[in-house]
């Protein structure tokens, strides 16, 4: 039977691919982002002067770079044959006319867009400069994907499936982050598992995500194969507005194997990018019998309005 050899959790924020000297591009984005009320955030934010110095930016950027490399090294050492990734789709494949709670891609080829397109915003250009070169297509773990779909349906999960992705967009950024940053130059076959963390009203609850992760683990371990499988959560922690409290609630639940704490994460605070914590909750269910070997948390504040990302990096063996 197949064996899970590694669990990984990683943030995938654009800020991870933009060097500290260019974080002002993200500040300008935040100030004009229609999803944010920047003036109101500025009024509510705690004093952050000590967090917003060039030296602090450099230190935290370097800490994040090291953590991403540490995860990549652990994945290479695990010698996995394929990887299952819990990630969210941000209107990359699914729109509001069809937004499944859980979906698995089981096509045989995985398209990855190698550039951000024409006339991108300054922050997007800066992000792309931080990506490793990628191929236009990658192999998938389609045999495992088919098995996951059948097994999860048998476990009473209603799973959407798709075997084609929009070629002009490619697989979502939650998934391409593997090739762009975690495994630069790597070609590890992937099974994308899309979780609707972002869009109401059908986001799964934290408890449902944990149970989903448990079911994915059982499905992988029941697959009649000798393959070595890694499982990864992509996204989070809190952003675009940093919420250190909810980050610490999540970390405590992960570090101390307290699923009830993860189930009680306040859903009203799991909005926007912070909702990607649900991918980590699913991972926690999948790796509940494994040992947490590595966990780093870095707050990358980039504005006096507390915008930025609570970066999380972890692996289990």
C-alpha cells in the first residue's frame, strides 16, 4: 500500500517572492486595494514603527527565504513519488456560477503559466522575478487522484472533479508555488485538491476540513501502490491584515495536537487570505499520527495599517 512520508505546511504569499527592498510595491497595493479600507485599518492598528524598518524587513525576508529552503530540502530528502496539495482556488478555475466545496483535479497533465501576463502591476512583476523558471506542463498523480475521488465519495464526502484546467491561467497559484519556490527545478507529480476557503456561503467548517484530511490520509494509505506520498497545505497564515492571535491559535493546535482547538477557530475571522488556514487544518487531520519536526512563524508587517502576512512553515514526518 502507499505510504505518506511527509507533511508540509507553507505560506505562499506573493511577499515570499518579493525581496524586502521592494516591499513598498505591496504597501502601495494595500493603500489602493478595493478589498481593504486602508484608512480604517490605519486607525485601528497598534503602533508598528519598530516593525517597519529596513533592517527588520531584511531580517524577516531572510528568515522566510531560509524556511522555504528548509521545506524544499525536507521534501527532497523524503524521496516522495508524488504530492497531494490542499490549496484554494481564487477564481482561477471555478467562478461563482460553480464553486465546489472540495474538488480534485484528475487530469494527466498539469498546466502552469510561466509569467503573469502583459502590463502587470509593479508588485506582480516583482513577484514573478522571484520565481524559479517553470515548465508549461507537469505530470500529475492521476492514478492516486482517481483513487482519492472514489475513496472520499465512499467516505461520504461530496467531491467535485475536473480533468481540464483553463490553459491561459493554468493551475492556481496555491499549487504552482511548489514548482516556483519550494522545489525550484523539480518535477514532482502533483494531485491538486481544491478547498473553497474563500467564497461564501459554502466554505467548509474547520471541523469538516480536519475530517476531510483524515479521510484523505486513509484513502492514500488504502491505495494499492508502493508509492511514497507527501501531503502539503498551501497558503495562510493570516493576511492581508495580520492577525497574530488567530495565527497563534492555529500554531498551538498544530504543535500540541489539539484538534478541538482547530475546530473552534472563529469562522468570522477566516476571511480573505486568512481563510487559507483551513488548508492547514485539513493537513492536520492528514498528519495527526505523524511528528511535527519543524515549525517557523514570521510576521512580515509591511505597513503601519498592519498589512502583511503571518508566514507559517512546518513539516511532519
